[in-house]
């Protein structure tokens, strides 16, 4: 039991000389009939089980990318203006679609040569070497994904408090209490056994993301055309230092909105052969991305201009009074609340995979007592720690901006280009080689400045920080 023809070892790489580890440049692919059977590790067998179709892949991708972060896009436009904002949003879509396809092609290539890479760490180990996978890409991805889990719990608690205050303005329940309640919900969802098991929940998440994007767009247009609208100002700040940092902060917001640090893990849920399935899933995902990102960004910036808040939904309320009907604000926030719980569970999957590899036994049944108890304890512990961090640090968005700049740029804009060039070795005189190299260099620079900008913001906001703040 628990075997697959195209798989991964527990350490993420295979021994030199193995028939399952041919040169990536070997023109003769190994076919399944030529491969030796080898047991999957428990993480791959139980969490990253390869049973899905390209449609399920579409659901997973959309949940991983199209999240509440898109509600910050009008705020990013306030630092860039119309032309630069639309241009950067378009470039982000083109580059990420391209880079995600490069990752997919590299994974497909290695599968055809007898080695299916199931994790980002596997890719780095095979292409760059074991130390890169173990000490750079692995920790980087874990920090980014676990940070996304903490950020989701913070946002979930804030959404619950917002709904509560809207219905009971004089209520006494604190933010950290709502964070604890939302963490309890996450604790239950975390017990869903595998990534593939989330496919129907992620379909609901897809519908929810479309729903609150439609609400955000419709609400912005309604307010922008009403007499309640403030005067629209689109001029950019003239202060040199603040202007520069605000621009790079805006670029980081756009990059984070497109961020997806788990594409190999999503592709691992596909039933082999995987060729062409990820491309179809990505195409459908980007239809949703274009329809949500651009509609929210353009309508929100048009309606509120330089007054666009960190979340466009905050612009729907002025001095505690909604500019749209109460039920509309309530409904929109419920959509956000429900979807962010699913986003948190999706980004918990790399942690679940790591815990399963460490504590589960692939020789036993998935739902045997031997595996159920460690799974219940380890996953509960991971969510409880994330909830405690969320309650203590409700200003985690500043820290998450740092983690995002540190992780999103390498995983989405740099490593895919490097992986492709090292795997296929295009001619150094070709446009493909230099195009990939240029993208990697440009986004390396932008990422480093984004990290500096995030650290600067943490320092500026530090005076307002205190544990268990009731924001």
C-alpha cells in the first residue's frame, strides 16, 4: 500500500545513481513501466495525495491566490496613480502567470524523467542541491505559509469584531476574544485529512471570493456616484522619502496579492499523468483573477482616490456610519470571514505535510489509531500556536508584510526563472534565457527594497504596539 510510480522520498530527494534520478537533460524519458516501485512518505501519501483533476487544481489555485488581500489594491493605487497602478497590476498578472507556468513545466519535465517533485523543497533539492532545499527554500516557504495562517486568523478575528460592532456598537467583547473564537473554527477545519479533501470547500471559497469582490465593486460604484462621496483626489504625495517607500510598499501589496507559495504542493494533488492539467487550472484561475483584481482596484480607487484605506471595505463606513445599507456591509464581511477561514486552512497544508512526515507512519492506514492521534495532536498544536500569536500580535499585518516581501518575491518571481534555466539550459544567447534572468534580477531588487520598506514600517509603528491590543 501507499506506493506510486512517480513519487518523492521522505527527505525530499533521492540517492545519487538511483534509476529514479536521471539527468534532467536526458532526452530519453523513463516511462512508468521502467520505474521501480517506491513507498511514499506519510506527508505525500496522506496530505498531498495525488487524486485530483485540473478542475480541482483550479479551485485550489483560486483559493491560494484570490483572497482578501485583493481588497487592498485600491490603497496600492493611491501610491502609484492610475497609469502606474494599472500597469503594475497588469505586469504582476503576466509575470506570475508566466512564472507559475514555468514551475509547472519544470515539474512535468521531471515527472517524465521518473521523478515527480511534490514540494517546493523537492524542486530546490533536485535543481539547486540538498542544502538549498533544506536551509533556504524549505524554511522560507514554511515562514511564508505559517505567516499566512496567522494573518488569516487575525483577519478572521477582525472581521468578526467588525460584524459585532456593527450590530452592537457598545459591545464589550475584545478583539483577542474574537481571534480565539476564529482560532477554534480553524482548529476544526485543520483536521480535514488531505489537501485533496478540500476541493469542494475550495469551490465554495471560489464563489465567496467572487461574491465579496462583486460587493466591493458595487459598493464603490454606489458610493462614488452618491452625494455621500467625498471629493476625489488622485494627486500623488510629493514628499521624496515617503513617496519612494510608499511606491515600494504598493508594489509589495500587488506582489502579495498575486502570491502563491504552494504551487508545487497544489500540482502534487493532481492524479498522474499531470501533463497539461496545471495549465488549464491556471487559465481558469486567471480568469477569476482578472475579473476580481481589476474590478476592485479600479472601482475602489475611482470612488475614494487618495483616501483609499488599507481595505476598501473600511471606506464604506465614515464616522461609524455606513455609506451603504447596513445589511450590505454585513453580508460583504460575512463573505470575507467565511473565505479567509478556507485560505488559512489551504496555507496550513505545508505545515500538515511536514507534521505528517514527522509523526505519521506510512505503513499504517491513514485513519488508524496510530496515525489519527498524532495528526489530531500535532495539527491542533500548530493552530493553537498560530492563534496565540494572532491574539498577542493583532498588528501582525506589519510583520506579515516583512514575511511576504521576504518570501513571495523569491518563490514567485525569482526561483521559477532559475529553476527553468537550470533545468532546460536555454542558449545564453536566447531571449528566453535573458528574459528569465532579467525578471529574476529586477524582482530581486524590488524584493530587497520591499523588505527594507517593511522593516521601516515596523519601526515606525512600534510605538503603537502592545500585546493583546484591542484594535
